[in-house]
């Protein structure tokens, strides 16, 4: 049963979640990310990111359990949304992170108040 479940999960990852999973594989190879228990650590201080089943933690998040839970929430979003994940979650999240920092500071808005991040926290059980 365990083996069958693993095979089914791989089929889902490489069909329903293909775009983000493929992007995660490319990022893993390009950054030479190191595998840890249930995530990868990469040496780029651009923030942590989830692409399909690939969770990447940047150096300032290594060992941060709440960030890991948050990123696991993004992985669950990937399973729910499939091919729409990058459009509904990935791209808006990257834009929110990189283009609205001054806006968030000016209006005292948390990064985690945005719908993509709030939902990831809820799904992952993160308290951020």
C-alpha cells in the first residue's frame, strides 16, 4: 500500500502539478540545493520558495520551523490548484514579495496578510 501511494503521488506531481514541479527540479539543479529531511537549502538570500514538492529555504530561514510550515502550505496549494498554481499563487506571491515592500512598510501591512500567504499559513499550520 505504501509503495502504491508513493507511485500515485509521483504521478500526481508530474501531471497535475507538472509546471511548478518541473520549475522546482530546474531550480534544484541550477542552485545545487542540498537536500535536508523534507526540504532543500540553497545559498541564495532571495527568500524561501515552494515549487511543487520542492521546498527551498534560503540561509536566513534554515532551521525556521514556522517558515517551513508556511512553505509546506504552498505545496498543499499546489496539490489543490494543479496547473493553475503558478498563475493564482506563484506569480502574485513573487510580485507581492518583490514589488510591494515599500507599500507594506508605509501602510504597516504584514507580508503574510496577502491572500496567497495567509492561505499557505492556514494550510501549513504556520503561525506567521
